[in-house]
């Protein structure tokens, strides 16, 4: 009996050693990815900071691209994920107050952070949805920068983000895309948005820069597992345009049930009727993806 107990102990010890080795390797791979540097010059945008540009930037930051969902209504930063052993992710204080990062960024560096997900030290920002924001037009990116610079200083010192052991393993194996800069074409180019209006093209633009694909998946079929299928075959198949607008304004589906977090319906609901109609027009014309049935 003692011999078998000893063998069992050796086996368990060997297994733990293999696990620890795998975690160490994953940590090394993940850390190299986190330390990778990108050469991003940053676009020279026309940031005028006039009242119209600031108002447009405020609308984009609160309703369309939803910067305030992570950085807070005052842009003073928040702890938006606190879940060790996965990690602790902090949305920075974007103001010029104590603890704020704004004084360290010029306009080109802000553009690089927003559309490329790259910090002034050339490393990637964690969990910054720049793979979606990369589609922002030059005009809209400039408006967001103008708005950020107009926000009153907020004194809020926050710790830095930390990736936990499980986060490192998932990142190393490609299951947790912590650095969206890895998925972006960083070559300089001009970006223009379709003319604003109730059109499929403008609806596609709003969906692209609004973060919809981050939760609903690039095809909007919910295959990423975080949100429902919103293609014409999905949960909104029986909705009307009026149902869609009402749901985004009230957080209630047509059957009266509540739309659950993390769907940012309150932010989407601040969009104009024409913007919501354009989004609906686009959603009704994307390819159908039939919901997957459990086997």
C-alpha cells in the first residue's frame, strides 16, 4: 500500500510540475506579446476644438463609440474588470486632473491610442477596442480628441492594469485578445465616413465604430458567445423598426422582457432616431446566420 501511495504522490507531483511548466511557458509567450512594440506615427488630424466639433465628439464618446462606458461619464477612469486570476483591467483617467494621462499625450498620440491601440511607448493598450475604433473617420477621430481635451480635470488616481495567471494562459493561446493592436493594419491612410443619413452605408459605419462586433461577433451572429444573434435570423427577426428604436430607448424587448447587461442600451438610446434607423436598415440587410441548435 505504501508503495502505491508513494507512486501516486510522485505522479501527482509530476503532473503539478507539468502544469507549472505550461503556465510558465504561457506566461512567457503572453508577456512577449504584451511587450511587443508598434511603429505608429499618428495621423495629423484637424482638431479645432470649436463648439461644433466638441459637441460631435461628446455624442460619439457617449452614444456611438461609448468611450464613457469604460472610462466613466466624466472620463475620469474606472476599474471595469476586477477578476483575478483572470486579471484587473483599468480604464485610464483621460483628463488632465491628478492621475490623468491627458498631459502625456499630444493629438497624434491620442489618435494612435484611439485608432491603433498603441501607447506613446509603442506598446499596445490592453483591451482597448481599437480594432473597432480603427474605422472612425478622420473627422470623427478629431472630434473625439477635441471632446476629451474639453472635459474638466478629474482628480482620480488609479492603479495600472494587471494580467493574472489565467489571463496570461488564455492570451498566450489566443483565447483572450488582450492587445487589439495585434489585429489592426497600422499603415497610414485617410479614413472617411459615409454621409450621415438613413442609409445602409451609414448604418454599417455606426455598427462598426460602435462596438457591436466586439460582443455580437464580426458576423453579428453571436458566435463569440457573449451576446445574441442579431442577424435577420436571430432574436430581432420578428422586430419592426419601431420595436428596435423602442428597445434601445427603454431597455425593453417587444415582449416586455428587460435587455440584460452588458448590452449598453442606455448609451445606444442616446443616438438620434436617424442613426438608429440607419443601424436598423443595415442589420436587416446583413447575411442571415441561422441560430445554432444544441445537439
